């Protein structure tokens, strides 16, 4: 291999590596508003009457996206837990825990995520939106169901 070919290959490899790093950095910035610990505001969430508490812990995932661990406490001391792997690759990602479903996630902008899944044979699309100040998350579901969460703890993207 000539020096010119080797030099060209090294430059191309460095360029591709920098593009991959930029893509990861861009996605880290886009998911940052969603990372953290979120508590359900039961005083502002009027359509989840059986809910006593709900907490989301959203942590960055290696390779991009984030993992949302959700703990729910219902009236009469009933509880359940779910884990949702958020990846924005157009592929289905299966949740685990008490309500297993396949989710498709789309990052609309740095403050809005669209989730699509099926329940009882029906396709459901909802939105999770973080306020510009990063302190409130609103989850809007079909049928006028709206849940309001407040961030109680911030988590930084990996390597930050």
C-alpha cells in the first residue's frame, strides 16, 4: 500500500469516527432534558385516581437513548414496576415488568418524544414533553389522559 493510500485511509477513518462521536454527542444533548428522577404530581393529574405515587428514573443507556425504570404505587397498597428501553432507531423495543409491550420511540425535538405501542389490538400514540426549564414533564395519552411529573433529581448523560 502506498503512503498516499494509507494517509487517505487514516483521514477517512478519523473523519468517520468524528462523525460517530458527533452523532452520539448530539443525541446526548437531545435526551438530556428527559434524564433524571420524575415524580407524579397527583394534585395535577386528575385521571389517574387509583395512583398514589409514580416515579420514573431515566438513566442514559450505553450506545444511546435511555432506560426508564418506573415504579407505581396504587391505592390499597398495590404496586408494579416496568422498565422501558428508549432507543430512537425506528425499531420496536420491548418493555419488561408488569405490562410488557413493544414500543417505538421517536424523538420529535429535544423536549418531545412520541411513543407508539399496541394495547388490546389497538395502536396507541402518546407524547412525553419536558418543559423548556426542564422541571416538568407532561405525558399526553389518547382520550384526554394527561399526567404531570416534576423532576426531583437531575442525571447527566454518560461521560458528562
